[in-house]
C-alpha cells in the first residue's frame, strides 16, 4: 500500500515537474520574442536611377554588415529580430546598381537582408534612423544621400512617403472633424446598432496559388482566413451591415489569377474596397514564426494611417483577444500594401500563430473559427460605437 502510495507520489511529482518546466520554457520563449524587434516591411524606391532600400522595424535595431563576392552582395544582419510573415521577402529591382533584394529569417534571432549589387565600396551607404519610426536605410548609386546624422527627409524618393508636413496634418485634422461630425449624425439616425448600414470589406489573406503560412500539421493560412471571413460576414450581416469579401473561394483576387504579380494581386484586393467605397477594410491573416512556441494576436495599420485606422486596430485586437484568450502583441504600424493603398480606415489582423500547434488547432476548429469571427465582429461593433 505504502509502496503504491509512494509510486503515485513519485509519478505525480515528476508530472508536475515536467508540466512546470514546460510552462516556464514557453513563458521564456514568449518573453524573448516580445523583446525582439519585428521587421515589418521592406520598401524599395528609385530616383534618378539611385536605389534606396528601407527596412522598417517596430523598435530600434542593431545590425552588422558584410560584403560577399561573385556576385557582389551586401549582407545586413539585423540582430535580435524576426520578420513579419507579411513583409515582402524577394524583390527584383530593375536598376544598374541593384538587381534584387532578399530578406529572410537567417536563424532564430537574426533577420538577414541580402542586396545583389554591382556597385563598388564607395557607392553605397548603410545607416539607421531611430527617431520616429525606426528603420535601416541602404542607398545605392552615384550620389547616396548625404550624411548619416541628418535624416534624409528632403532627399527621400517620391515613391517612399515622406513625413506629413504641418499643412497635411491640419488638413487631416479638418477631415477628421468632418468625419466625426458625419459619424455623429449617422449615430443619431441609427442608435440601435452601430453596424446597421455600414459597408465593410473583408479580405481573406492569401488564396489560390498562395497558401500563406502553413502550420505544423499542414493547415494552410489561406483556408483559415477564408473560413473566418465567411463567418464574420454572416455575423456582420445579421447586424445589418453590408459585407464584401475580396474572395469567396480558394482563388486569387486578381483577374490574372496565379500569373498576377504580388503587387497586382494585392492591388486587386484594395480595388474591391475602394470601388465599393467601403467604410472600413480588414485584411485577415495568421502569423508564423520559426519558433513554434510563439503565440498571440497583433493588429496592424499603416505607418501614416489615420487615427481611425489605429482605433479600429485597437478595437478589433482587444475584442478578439477577449474572445480567444491569446497573448496580446499589441497594435503595430506597418507598410503592408493592402492597408497602405486602401482609401478608408484599414487594418490587417494577425489572428494568432499558425506555427504554434495549439493556435493552429484552435484556428482549424469550428469552435475556434466562431470565436475568432465573433471577437472581430465585436471589435468592429465597438469601433462604430
Ligand atoms: Zn498572411
């Protein structure tokens, strides 16, 4: 009897010990990811044949640069960082100085940017700007933007948005006041539910030839985003909203199908919202990371987006986390194409991590999909008040 009791005690202690160790390991991984910088985007601009590459991150980063020969490649390793799945990974550049840019998670804590170039040592420059939005800037060509200490605001190529001038801000404020007044009138007319009469475009991320991220058991991001979007449409329409999905099946949105470039495909999604003159735009995605322990929900809006976009991101993130109980990874700014090229308040939601076995399972279950859609719908209702 005593022996059995002892055995039970030993087993119990071991199980508890292992469970405890697993939990602390998971907590440690999540904490570590929280302390890492997220590379949110890579932008490439050309002026007078010169090429500027801007790497955006959510916090200041340190990096090491090196040069590889045959062909010449400039390598920048960003330390203690990870790359957003939505960031563009490979870009061909049509320029005499740079032929391509590749970005990848090199190891667990390093994001590597490789620039294929033909320029010599004196003809390129790499520097970081930590004031305002942190970024690493790489200039290639005849006259790289001057000195490192001065933010190259005046020399920024047209394709890369410069900081808004004061006049723009005033205009934006006026527009926002108008929008607020209009919102108030709408609310007075429609005090029963804030969703009634709203036009909402939902973009199920990826689709067709682009599966998006793939979970440990093979669940594809494109299927999760479509299922969630369909359920979300149902819930919002029940509240009197008009909902337009950018895609309703496992297809590309662009008429060119699988042969569309990534920009054409993303622009097609923006076109759906812009042509419909939707009140808001939401792109639905699932996150992924090399470390399978990492979990959580993130909402994104465009770096130079409006206060309404930020508020929409906050409302949706908060309500979604209330519904599915994941880790809060905050509202972040980004340069993702779909939130930048849409005319209305626009956000991109990373529901949770499809690379994490638990979150993959949750996102692939009928109950999980319902909870996710309900959370997002609640957030949208909060936004419209
Ligand atoms: Zn995605």
